[in-house]
C-alpha cells in the first residue's frame, strides 16, 4: 500500500486551468462572428498569453516540486524485544534511544547489534531475528563510517538484511564503536534527511559510551 501525494492536485492546477482556458478561447473564436475587432484581437492575445503562462507554470511545478517518496506498509509485526540480562540502565538507554528514533525520524524498524548478539529489536520486524553480518555491515565495522542505502530494493546486497521487513525501502547502518551497529529501516526510499543522519550518529555515540561504561 502506498501513500498518496497530498500536493498532487495543487501542482497540476495551473496546467489544467491553462489548458482549459486555452481550449475555451479557441472554441469561442470558432463560434464568434468572422469580423474581428481590435479589442477582441487584443483580448484573445492576452488570453492566449495567460493560458501559455499557466501551462508553463504547471510544467515547471512538476519539476521543481517533485513527488515525495512513496511509503509502503512494511511486512511484519510490531515488536519490542530487549535482552533481559542487560543492566537496567542499559535497558533504559536502549528503550529511550529507540523510542526517540521511531518517533522523531522516518525509522520504522530498528535493530541494535553489538558483540555478535542482538540487544534490541523494535518496530515493524519479521520473525527472523539473527543478524549475520554481510559485506555491507562488515564494511561499516571496518571503516567506522555509516552506510545509507537510500533505496534498498535496488541493491543486490539487500539479502543480508533478512532480519528487517522484506519490503524495507531504506536502510542506515550506523557503527556503535567498532563492536556493533545501529541498523534502521524506513518505509520510504530517500526519506532520511541530513538532520536524521546526525541524530542517528549522536545516539549511536551515546550508546557506545553507555555500553563501554557498563563493560558490555
């Protein structure tokens, strides 16, 4: 299921009005008498010019105001799975961090993987919970730099993210020091902003500090 673009009618309005006005002017000219006065000629010229400007504006709006990315209904169930053997402050930190990301960014699925085990799964997720690091996640750990897959469906490497919904549209893998990663999935492609990425990086750094203090 996709979400509709709430501005689609507004973007098309000048184009539709311009074409309608131009058509009415032509119909009026054919139905009018054969004798054309100077005033009628001037008004027709102005009407044609106005219609052309409206059509041009409509075409420009289609390019300047592109459609927002279409969101999908992710396949999976709402989950909140937290490792019970973690210290209480760590559990609190994970719960708070995940809630912030799920409510303040486009994130719909979230996994915290650290020291070869999953500490947290939250959001819309499938049954599969095991994280087997593929090439993308391994590169994130080695380079210590995040990877943002803006449209996951076009990447052959998407098969390594089988612990996220199968129709996940965008993924960010954010390193948590060199021992883990914060993995986030969105339900629309190209939907994370630079501000979102900064938020995610800051929260990953905070988690890394917490994990170190509690010697995880």
